[in-house]
């Protein structure tokens, strides 16, 4: 009986040591968060030396929803792969393969950000397009 009690006590002690507890905390106000619907409101073709090299799409929210218009610019190559984004404050990020987070490449105008994301020359320009579905000329 003494040996059995010691084995039982040892098992109980091991179970007590093996138990862990965890706690998760959500940011304040998370339950009130709502998604914002963004629509394409403008498009540009990116031309470098007259050659079509990419597309810029401006996405924006309806300001009547929350009183603030959210906006960003999607920078895509000529095959419509999104390579990066420029936010409303002029901060440009390029998406890197296999990276968890995009890499900051520039802060300035949208054109400067587009040039850095697409790795174009300083001669690259934006040509506004009336179509929301931009294709190579």
C-alpha cells in the first residue's frame, strides 16, 4: 500500500507540473469593428519611356458610411499581379515573395511610390484611364 500511495502521489505531482494555462486578450473595441467596403474609383497606366509597365488602381470607401474616406493605391505589374501598395499618407510598400510583411520602399507622392514598387526609371509617368479595367495599349 505504501508503494502504491507513493506512485499515485508522483503521478499527481507530474500532472500538476504539466498543466499550463493561457489567456488571450483582444484589442479594445474589437467587437465594434466593421469591415470597410472599398471600390475602384480611378485607374492609371504606368508608362516608362512610352512602354506600358503597370497599372495603378485607387480604392476608396464611401465617405457617407463612417464620415471618413479611406483610400489606398494598388500597384500592379502589366500581368495584373499586385506588387505593392501606397497608402493615403504616401507610404509605399512592396510585397516580397515568402515574406510575412511587405517591405517599406518609399514615402512621398504616389508616383514616387509606384516607381519604387515597379523599379522603373525616373521618367516613368502615370496616364489616367477612363476605364476601370485597364489593359495594355
